[in-house]
C-alpha cells in the first residue's frame, strides 16, 4: 500500500464525538487549534450539528490505514455569505491532525491534497477555488498548506491575530469529478 492510497476519509458521525473530545484536549491541540478547555458536552454542541447534516458543511475523519488521525470539514463559502462577505465563491476547508504521532511527517499536506481530490471538489463540483486560513505564526500549518498547493492571497486581523488567507485553484485540466 502506498502512502497515497493509505489515507481515506469517512463521514463524521455522532459516534466520533468522544474521539473529537479526546483530540481537542490533547496538548498539541491546546497549543493552537483549541486553546481553551472544552468539555465533551461542548464538543457535542459544537460538532453535533455539523455531523448530523444540520449545516451545509461536510465533515470527515481521516484514516491512515485503519487508524483515525485527523478531522476535516469543508463548505461552500456562498452558504456563509453573512460571515464571509468577501468570499462569495469557492469552498473553505478546516482541518486538524488529532493524533500527535502523525504530526511532522508530511501527512497534513497529503491529507489536505487527498481531501480536495477525493471529497471536497467532487462534492462541490461547480467550485474551482478552495480556501484555508492560518494564523501568521502557525508555520507548520502554513508549510503543510503550501505543500498541498495553496498560495497566500490576503492577510488580515481577526480577533487580534494576524491571519493569512490561502487559496488553491483546481487546475483547468481537472474534470468536474475532482482532482486537485
């Protein structure tokens, strides 16, 4: 099995909430993604509606072989026009690696690239651009997104933090079924 074929995605469901709670409380997650303590109940309140289809987001758990190791979600920016008025086209992606053993191995960029090709663009067939944001100081996340093909397009302040907006453009050679 090649590294490429080892990463798969399964739709997130309520059965993953305990795993999400565990991941969100890990030290590496507290450093950047989830700085404030979060209870299992708060995890259920935040992620439950995403996992049950109450929002337009699609959410997945990334697996390496049979091991779940990360979380990804994406949505059409037009579905959140009130919150993202400058981005009324394309999709946005959010993700994290929950299992610490998978950090620093290049798997984040591979996971992101494969998610765009296997899930995001095939689901949102009419979209050509994908966006992701990172705090300017999160160099590991920035490197992973750039390795996946994202390029910086804007920088702005959000909640007192400097944030960089990155964009990925699906090649005109890719068909409507996906491909990144």
